[in-house]
C-alpha cells in the first residue's frame, strides 16, 4: 500500500438525514461550516444529508414520492424563452 496518501485529520462528525432527522456520529475528514451540540453536550461539525440508510427505499422497503413539480416549474420558467424561440422557427 502507498504511504502518506490517506488523510490524517479525521475527527468526529455528526451526519443528519434531513428527511427524517436521523443523526449519527462517525469519524470523517469532510469539511463543513455547520455545527451541532450532540447528546454528550459537545459541539461537533454537522453534515446535512438528503438521504441515508434510514430513508432510502432500498433499505426501508418503502417507496417515497418526492415532489419534483417545483423543480420542473423552475426549469420551465428559467428556459421558457428557449422553448418559445424553438417553436417560432
């Protein structure tokens, strides 16, 4: 194995699944500006996750409907002039 290729600045970090508020602590080198006070009263860096093993359909066996209508409307609004120009030609 190659020497000196792995990071040395591991520290305890809290990861939080924002869809169901599940949190866990593990060692990581991820950079984040957010912090949270953990159950032990200490403050740790916080990484916000959109999905984890507690909310992913593969692990839960449940299908979760994600509202994408807002994203589609935002896309159409942003690029409507391109669609209009294409239809005129």
